[in-house]
């Protein structure tokens, strides 16, 4: 059986979420991961969500294993692995009564996380209001406020434009030109040229080529055979062709966000141990963070 006292439930296991899962697990917390039945991670080499398809996924020495039922979670943790359960609605959360719930789905909207799920609830990115939907929100937009803990209000609105790397932003992202089934022609770690076909979208009326917009390293690409809609994100090209190791390691952005989550979860555990009678009252251990983004 799981010891729920130090259990953290993380919803979502894409590459950003994986950074948080990895950090919490390495810091000694038991982590239960909840995922969708068909996750669509692009940076698949650093996403625990791949365990949904392959049964297990290892990132920087930590392995997540898919479990068929919540009853298998304790055994996975005892083996030194992170249990991952397909439970997109989060129905198992109230059964395990965790110390904290982290919504790391990054859907840009709330898919059902609420403050009453645990003594501490944290959400990554836009779509949540701290103090109403969850206790805290973590800023996920690159820049000065990346990783900032927000105790009141929301993260910056989604712009749809990725952070600038090597002088490129939106050009790095490859999207589906039409609906259909995506078929890979190149894979993560390949060097591609601008205009090169990296895959096709197959539909009844034929195939539509998918081309890279810039030259660089294919840092991420959607799993082969995934059904897509028009404009669905398919790949990420990094113009820094000499950074092959980055394909298999947690990003600076994910690690920054993970540190903020760990700060909040550690504070929750510390306050519970010092003041057990107040463990269910989140106001008793709120960390000293600004209520709004500071003015420059």
C-alpha cells in the first residue's frame, strides 16, 4: 500500500510535467502520475507519458511504469519506479487523498482540478486562477517570470508563440497542414534542412507532406500513427544542431518550473509535520510570494 502522507499526484506527463515528476521523486516524494489514454508528447525522449504506449519510460535515471489499477501503485513505488495510471478525469485522486495535486496537463484550461482535491493544489501555466481554482499557479512563459509562484491571479495568457531559441520562435514549430494520420519520415535527433519533408499526413484523399520551416536538430516529433487535426503540433526543430544531448535531457524550462513546485510541496510537508493539527488548513502554511506580478 502507498503511504499517502508524502504522496503527490501529478496530472499529465509531457516533457514539462516530467521535469516536475522527476524532481519530486528524486527529492523523496512518492509520486502518482495520471495521464490520458492517448498522450501527444512531442519531446518523447523526455516524457514519462511514453509509458502509456510502451509500458515504461526512463528519463535521466528515473523510470515510470504504467499500472493497470491503483492497487498496483504501491508495488511500483517499492521497486523504485513512478507509477503511471491512465486516468484523464483524475477519478483516483479522491481515493488516495494525497498531500498535493499538481495539474501539469498544460491544456491552457482547467480540465477538472479543484482546490478541494488536496491540502495543496498547484497548476502549471494559464487557464487557472490562484485562490479560486487552485492554491498556486506557476508561470510557464519564458522570460523574467518563468517559474514564479503566483498566489493570487493567473499566469500570462497563452500567445501560441514558443520561446526564442537561436533567433527563431514560431518557425521552430511544425504543424499539421491537414487532418489525417501522421506518419514519420524523420526521427528525434536527426538533422533536417529547411523545406525538408519530415513526415506526411495521410488522409483518404491522399498524403500531404510535412516540411521543416528551418534547418536544425529535430528535438521532438509526434509518435508515428497519431491521428491529427489541421494545425496540430507535430514537431519541434532546434536551430542549435550541436545540442544532440538536449533531446534526451530535461530542459532548463522544465527544471525551473519543477523547482517552484518542489518548493511548494516541501513547504506543505514541513508545515504538516510542525503543525499536524492544522495540516488541512492551507492558509496556515502559505509561502511568502507576491500576490501579483511585480512592476518593473
